[in-house]
């Protein structure tokens, strides 16, 4: 049975053109296949995806993506990074904390000096 993703309209505006994501509807099987593809990419250290969860890890509040640069990336970029929060967290302390934390984390812990923050 297809499901409609929460925050889809806002996420499509950010990622749709570049990634074709998120689909308007997605089956549980298609979602599982997408998650398995991500797990394989992570296992190969090609990409890294981090879930932003609430304190008891019962709800997804957003995600952080770190990908290798490609031909669409800014010249000299060592990585492409992007993150989002669910609609209910837009404009909150959580979103502001991610906006401040992720670039610092990528510089200080990952050692990147040039990151393309897109799409």
C-alpha cells in the first residue's frame, strides 16, 4: 500500500530536481529497498546518512547526508552535505542547532576544508 511521506512538499522543493526525491507516494517495499541501497553505500563508505531522532529514538526528526562530490558539485568540493528536519521542527532550536553543528562537525571531525552544501 503506498504511503505519503510527511514533509514531502518542502523536501521536494529542496531535493526533487537534484535527486528526484521524495516520491509522491512510496510503498513500504520500495522504502525498504531504498534503505537497503543506502545501507550498502554506507557499508562501502561511499555515502553517510545520519538519522536525527527524538530523545527516546521513537520518531525521525530529520536526516544528515554526506556524499562524495560529483560533476554537479562546486569546484574543489571534498564532499557534498545536506540536512533537513520534519515540518514540525522547521524554525526550531533543533534546526538552528543542525545549521550550526553540521558545518563545524564536517570541518573539525571529518577534516573537510571545502564542502558543497547542496542541493
